[in-house]
């Protein structure tokens, strides 16, 4: 008997076909929305699940004696997983690091540039038919080249953004992280470690790339925004909840900072309504890793994690297994 696998959301058919060699696959290729009860029932009937960041795996849906052995997230982040509960119940968690680093960094830098140069705001102006003549100050934005790039969270993606800024745009790169990078990595990124307050006060463009946790919740709120330059921009490609979206919308409305670019939101797919009314924000629907090549690599890595668990004695690649709670 093959293990029973639940694929929670649509993925590439080629990956489904490959998984079918190892599992009896239940695939939600029609993208039917799960009710909480239906999701709980589905997990209780399967040995494994291929999940996305919107699919919760916690004690409430697992029950006291879950059949589920592994949940493989098609994402680097895993804040949809209750890791302590999964550890206690013996459910392995895996994610898909590395394969999306460069693609996500590309998008992060694109979002920074769109925000700094007011691309969305000016496009809306043009589409509305307001462009009648040229003015010297029409949508004049902020310089990117030669400015100071601040990065909060200096993992793989943060380092990739730093390299783009320093080597491609001659930016002065500063960063804050839970721990200081080694000297060789700092030299490669041409980045200087600073404390968080200095990062906030000094950055012309602040990019958030830190993982979400209880400790990082609202790492950027009203108090932090108040320390930023009024000409600064803020870009979040990390996770919703790291920024207090209500406080950010208020700051943008009152021009406490110049602009923001957001790919992630608290409570997504819902977006704070005030963010939809301010012109100086670029909004995208969590698509930083969205290229065909990268999304296929993410799906394939999640599938590889599942196959390895059942064919190699649960021997997942250490980098792909989410650390168990202590």
C-alpha cells in the first residue's frame, strides 16, 4: 500500500505525476477552498501533506493522535506550522530553502525601485488621463544609486539583496540581524552591521527580510517608523505581521515616510483597507518568488522532501527539515 498524500493547493501536473509513483495522491487541482472542518477531516485521512503558507497545520487540525506523519511546505517560511504542536505529536515539518533566494531578491529589489521611483502612483495617474503636460517635479522620487540601503534580516535573501545594492547600484549597505555575519560574508555583501535604531535612522531604503515569529511580530510599528527619515521608503517581502499595517497606513497618509512597497500583509489575502486608499504605496499579492522556474523548483523540492521521508527512513536533508521544538 502506498502512503496517502494530500496536495492542498494546485501545483504543477508534472510534480503530481511524479508523486503518484510513490503515493496515492489526493490533489486539489481545482483549488477548492477548504472550510476548517473539511481541512481537518482531510488531514486526518492522509499520511502526508504538501502544503502552502496559507494551510494551517496545528494541534487543532491535527487532533490528539494524528495519522499525518509529515507536512511539506512549498515555501521557505513556515509560520502556518505550529512547530511545537507538530513536534509533540510526532509530525515532521519541511520547507523549501535556497531555491527561491535569487528570484525573491530580484523581486525585492524591483519593488524597492518601483517604490522609490513612484511607478505605481505615476501609472495610475497616466491611466486616469491626468497627464496633460510635463513638469520638472512630476513624480520626482528618491535616488536609488549611491543611497543607503538598510536590510533588517540578513539571511540568504537579505545577503542577495545587499549584493545587488552594493555591486549593482553603488549603495552603502547597512544591516541589522540577530547575529553579526562573519567578516568574509560581510565583505562579499559589502555590508556593515549596525544596531536597529541606527538602521532605522540612517536608511534611505529599508528592506525587511526577517522570518516571522512571535518575537518579530510588529518589528516595524509606529515607534519604529517615527525614527525613519521622512524621505525614506520601506519594503516588506518577508511576512505579514512583521509590519503593523495600520500604523504604516497612517504614516503614509501623513507622509511620515515617503513611500512603501508591500508584497506581504497581516491577515492576507485580506489587506488593511487604509493601505488601499493611500497613493504612496506599491502593493503586490505575495508574488516575490513567482517565476515559473522557481515555483517549479519549490514544488519539486517539497515533493522530494516527501519522497525522502518515506523512502529513506525519514532522512530529510537537514537544511530542508524545520527544526523540531525543544
